C-alpha cells in the first residue's frame, strides 16, 4: 500500500490497464475527504506536539467475492483513493493475488526505484568536492 500511496494516480491508472478488466465491485464507503493531525517530535525523541493538519481522502471497496479493500490518499484525489482501495481488495482475493503483484505492485515499485535512482544520479552529477589547503605561515 505504501507504493500506491507514493504513486501518482495516472501511473496507477496505467498499471490497471495492464491488469485487465476490473473485478466486479461496489463502494462500501464513497471517497471522503477530511483532515488528519500531524504529530512531530523535536530531535526525534522529544515530547510530541501537534505540527499541523493534512488533507486526506479515504475509500472502501467490496468485491463481489467478499474481499474488502481500504485506502487513504494524501490530498483530495478521490479517484486515487478509490483505485487504491480496489487494488487492496483484489490483492486479498487468492485468485487475483499473484496477478496484482506481477502487473501492478512490481511495475510501480520498479518505476519508483528508477525515479529514485535517476534523482540520485542527477544529484551526484552536481556534487562539488571541497578541500582545505594548509597554508604555510612563517
């Protein structure tokens, strides 16, 4: 689900085209948008404090075979939350499980890793090595 949370909706939609026809389903909970409180800690170990709020959209889907999928998406993208919940439900179905991994999760995870590698390479290309010269002061 972490891969789906970090992936833009357009890439999820593209991955679903490779998956094939979507299994019959219905919405248990239509996408709803609300706020969650973000908690933080100073220095990672200090007292917790309320840092602010973030907009989150959630959805729940039930397949006709009974599996239930839930998803939360940062922001207001109702389609992303709905598609992520559908993928979660399909992942739980034994007959669809392997197909979901092979056609959705693995390609999205590869694309995410490729993007991170590209970003690392671009950053490394701009690296500047600084060094200190010792001056001789007599």
